[in-house]
C-alpha cells in the first residue's frame, strides 16, 4: 500500500512516460495546454498532486473508521449541503457522487449503521426522507482533518485579497471544468460499474 501511495504521488506530480495528460515522454507541443504556457500545465500538475494527496488522507480516514472512501465523500456532500442550507436527500447524494439509486442506498445504509447519519421524514412532505450528519461524524472529522486543514490554510494568512481572489477564481474555474466531464451513474463500490468513477464533492 505504501508503494501504491508513493506511485500515486509521483504520477500526480509529474505524470508518467507517455501519459495522456502531458507527463514525461510526451512531445512538448502535445503536453502544453491550449494557452501554450508550460507554467499552466505545471499548475495543473500541482492541483492534481493536491487532490491525490487529499484523497489518500480520506482513504486513511475511511479505513480507520470502517468505511469505504465513497462513504467519506457522501459525508462531505451532506456537510456541504448543511453549510449551504440545502435539504439533504438521497437524490442529492446520488447527484453529488455520480451514483445510481442502488449504490446510493448502499452507501447511506452503511453510514446509518455506523451511527454517522440519520434519516428522518420531512415534516413538510412525509414522502421525502431527509439526511442529517450526526455529531459523532462531525467530531471524528474535526479530530482527523482539523490539523490538516490548519496546516494547509496557514500560508493564506500572508496573501492579500487580490491574491486570494485569484486563487479562488482558479479553483472555481477548475471545478467547473471538471464538472463538465462528470461521468454517468455508477453502482455501489464492489458491485460493478455502469460507467466512470464516483464523483467526490470537491469542496
């Protein structure tokens, strides 16, 4: 597993020989993004390395608490909805993760059995089931990811508003570009795919 993690980091940082996204061994002109600037591709590789590294931290959190990585992404999706004041339903999770109905049910069943989410009837529409993240899940998340978030965001204190705005604009644009290529629904992990990989909420 350590070897796999190291290879993931190396591939994310610079790409492998002949990689389709411009790794070593790819002709220089083919490796450059539409802007023609090598620095743009270097930034993309840095962004990819960050997402891979964060994904590894999520996987470690999942393994330590008896979850599948997709379960963690579902929790993130529900927490995002809570912060936004959006009612959280199974449909919201399915859309956010790119899962089909059966896959979504499997994920939510696991989270409920672990005491990490609760299902309740919508008082305004008894046909609709709402999902809430239990305090236990939030506590586990703060304990595990709190120090990581603090270390990651610490350098931002030295950036001015213009720099922060540029970073935010780039990340929002990157998120939008990735969302354009979102895959179709997939089955629950371990039960076969219907196309693509589950989408995690990147926020």
